[in-house]
């Protein structure tokens, strides 16, 4: 099949969950014999290649504004694809729903990998939040299939829209042989630091991680990896908190994947503050490194970590996580090993790629109607009533 992937920054992957998924699934689809095209955002002079791990890369421009970057790039990408359309389109992020009818009008079956609860992110404001809620409904109507990467997101779409999504989780590598030789560049030693890897956004609670560390009695440093292109005020808050404690080290972006993997694999604990997404690749990467995780207490994170996670909701409870990890190092190591066992059983990229390939083949064979998607055909009167009932309730943390 000729499979095109839209809606992400593209590959090589950085920190984003969608980009990681595109890279890991795309390269495996190529190995399975498919032709994969990934639409990437132009603008990085260091990345000019037209091929990556067997995937064809198409680099196109985007409007460099927070509210327009994703939509503008997807619009240009879909326009590029229409003259010679693929057999199947995989569109990441329900926000790109306005462009789905264009693909379907050309007879292209569309799979939409929906995001987490994007409308809850503070960075979008009220207008952006309303747009995301409307885009979710449009994605349901105009997609031939929807992919949810967590059971929590699957339940949300079932409750709000009364439709069935395809549950395909992320996978993760096992980082048991990555070494530790790059740690010295940051003045670190294996097993003697805590780690955060995240974009600087309120819903990722990087500020809580730093504040919790400052409140704790931890003696090992807290290493923070990440940046935020559109969050100057939030970044300033994180930097202000970091300046209050001598043990916080802000590394900024780490683009070298080997160096980043070594940071994951040699940390004593990994602090995961993400609260509105589904299954997050950063969390899975820490699990694949057998690094014990302290996670923000939401169902998405409990779904993945289960009994092996430590959980926090504010700086005080996170401070307790830091203290316990250092006071009981063997228990901390044992938690990490338990998480790795869970990951090996539930989150395998090879199985994920096969699920994508099987779904794409089903849609290619069935070729949905150009006027209405599979998801909308499941959205009948009874389901619509359930969705309206859900919307009449106050927003709640999923």
C-alpha cells in the first residue's frame, strides 16, 4: 500500500508522541513492504533529507504561530497529496479534521489518530478549546476509523460520541544496553539523579516537578530536559523555581537520541507530569529503561503504570516521592523492574505497526463512501443522545 502520514512535525522524531509514533510505525511499515510518505514541517536547515529509515519525506512550510502551525501545514500537505493520492491516509490530531473531506472526496480512506483531551490545555484559551471540541466531532463524522492510544481516550469517545475507536497503544524500546558515557558531559553519574523530559506546558507540570523537588530532602540533582517554543511566561516560571534550589539543572533540548536514552536509562527516577494526553511515549521510554516513575495522578498514567507507579498531585506529594525514592533505593529499583515487565507485555512497536497495517488494509479494501465516514455511520440517534448528555455535565479531569 501507499500510506501517507499527515498532521505532525515529521521525522526524525523529537519529544512529541505523534512524531515518535510516526517514526516507529512508519519504518516498520516500510519493512512490511509498504510505501510510506511522511509530511514534515519545513524550516530546520539541519534537516533537509528526503528519506528517513525508508520513509519518503515531504517538507512543506507552516505558519509559525501557535494557533495556526498545525492547521496550516496539514492544509498545504493535503493539497500536495491530492493530485496523486495515497491508498490510505493516517492523520494525526483531531484538530486537522477540516481537511479530511478533501481526502475522502478523492476516494482516500482516512484514519484519524485522535489526541488526548487537547481542549483542556490552557495554552489554547477559550476559543481554541471550543475549536478542539468541534474538531473532535468533525473527526468522528469524517473519518473512516479513529485510533485511540489509551483505554481512557477510547472510553471518552465512546461516552461522548457513542462510537467505537480502534485501540492501538504506543510501543517503546527496551533501553538496557545504551551505556552511560555521555553522562559526564552534564556532570552526572548513573543512578544519582532524577529526570524530567517534557515540553514546558502547564499540563505537563514541569513547574510542579521543580517545586516538589525544592520542597523535598533529595540530595541527588533534578535534571530537566525540554523547551517550549510558545510558552515564554511558563518557561520563565520554571526557570524562576529552578533558581531557588541548587540541585535543579535545566539542560534545554537534547536532540541526540543516544544521549537522551542514556539520561533515561541511568536516572534513579523519572518524573512524569503529563495530565491530559493518552499514553505518552516519554513515560513508556522511562519504563523501557527500567527507571522508576513518579507520575501525575490521572487515569491515563495509572492505566500504564498500575501498581508500580508512584503518584503525585501537587508539590507536597511529589516531594514525598523524591524522599521515598532516595530513602529506599532498592524499592525504587524494584519498581523500575516491575514497570519494564509491564512494558514488555503490553507495549511493543512491532505489534503496534502490524495493527496499523491491518487497519489500513481493511480500509483500503472496503473504500469508504466519499461523503460520510465510518465513524459517523456508528453515530446514530441513541449515541448522539449519550454524547449530548455527557456534554451537559461539567468538565472533569479524564
